[in-house]
C-alpha cells in the first residue's frame, strides 16, 4: 500500500475512535442526567400520591401539586425532569393531567413546567442560572376512587366499618 493509503486509513481509524469516545461520553452523560432527574422525580411522585390520597379521602376528585423551584437546570435537565414526571403521572393512572405553564399560558394538557432564568439581582442567583418548577392539576374518576377506598379497607368502606 502507498503511504497516502496508509495515512488515510490511520485518519479514518482515529476519527472512528474519537466518534466512539464521544458516543460513550454522551451515553454516560445521558445516564447521569437520567439518574439525577429520577432522584428528584421519585419523591415528587410520592408527594403527588400522598396529596391526592388526602384529597380523595376528603371526597375530592381533583388535586393540585407543585414541585417548588429547582435551580441549576439546563435545557436537557428540564426536558428529562418533565419526561420522567409525565411518565410517572401516566403510571399513576389519572383521568386527566394538566400542567401549569405560567400566567401567559395557564393550564395546558401539554407536559412542561415553568422555566425561569434568574437575573443577578434575583435572590442572589448567578446570571444564567435556570430554574424549573412543575405544577400539575390531576383528576380521577370518582367511582374508581370509591372502589379503591373499598378495596384498601377490605370492602368495609373508608372507615373500616
């Protein structure tokens, strides 16, 4: 083989190796991001269940829940938080899930939260720090809620009598 052919093969091999390293770094970053989001979403979903349980015990068929502010998020982190929270809420089997998208949009069926960029004057946050806050309103079917209460009390009704 000629020197030019050998050089071209070495170049291709180096480019392939770099592409593989980039793919591995990207996959590792995705796994870390997914794990980070899960650490936030898991307790959020437990909190949603508890809030809705209290509301259902009071005879309500709707509940609002808010995550509070989470600062230091980027666009990818916000997308992952939203995706995992949406999937978790779907898994809880609510009849309707609405997302608060801020005062300019209001309640929406489209998943998402309120994203805010902090200025240097706002609560001492550094310029360019992104925050995320999810607020959802969920509802469930009254008949299925009553059946769930009966099942959880062994068919004796919500008070166990």
